[in-house]
């Protein structure tokens, strides 16, 4: 029994240089081209999962219609909610955030939460629960997940079994716009899942 997963980050946005967590920014023409370029060689996709934010959802919906493939819009696949910082430019954040600052948050998001934002604990838990739910049902499906850089980094941290409170994935993985990562999940005779990243 073997599952295949493709984790695809949305493409470039019409607005750059901002902390675009839950801020619902659309894809640019380049961003759309990036996603079609990555997916035009995929075959036999059984299911598509997508974040509800338009930079993921609109492309996923178009692909689902074109391929006649079931699409599930999943709230758990949304990017982290950065609260009062969400949608602000990085220049503004570096100059105007204190106690915590944007630098404090990048260094240790487990201890520093932006004002009115989702905690790292909540973000970790929703991504982990979604992934573990998928692993709990052994099957031979081939799946495409259209989501965000932060979500993909957290999924990789789970797959590589990093300690929960580690933040190394934030700097270790560079998940660019339109990047796609393949993961295969093998199941042993006891039904235990063994995921591995395929390069």
C-alpha cells in the first residue's frame, strides 16, 4: 500500500514584500504560470486538497474542473494568521514592531506571538492533525495539495520527525513560489505509515 503526495506552494502574488498570512492576495500572471508549469506533467491525481485562500483556491478549482478530479477545500491548510501584522510590508514590520518584534518572532515563534495572531501551538496542531488524519487511512491514492510556504515547512518538519518545539525548518527549507515537493507514504503489514521525501 502506497500513497503519493505532491505539496505545491502557490505562485507569485500581485503584491510583493508583505507578510501575506491570511491576507487574501491574488496570484499574479506569473504566479498562475508557475503553477501550471509545475502541474502539467502530473498524471493520475485522485484528489486535490486546497487552502481556502484565493491564491490557492482559484487555481485548484480550475485544475479540478479541467481534470475532473475531486477538490476538498481545507481550512487547516491555510497559512498562519499573523494577526495585526498580517498584510503589512516587511519594511514596516522591521521598523515598527517591538515586544515582540518581527525579529523576535522569526527567532522563536513558540515564545513570541504577534498581536491578535494565531499561536504557533495552534498552527502546529491544525497542520499535524490534518496530516495524521490522512496517514490514518491506508490507500493507494495520488494527491495534490495546494497550500502555503509555512504549511509545507511544517509538514516537512513532521515528516522528518523534528522535535515539536524546533524551528529549524523555517531556515532549513526554502520553499519558493510554485515549488512542489513529492512525498511517498508506505504502509507496513501493521498499517503503520512510513513517509519519505522523494527528490
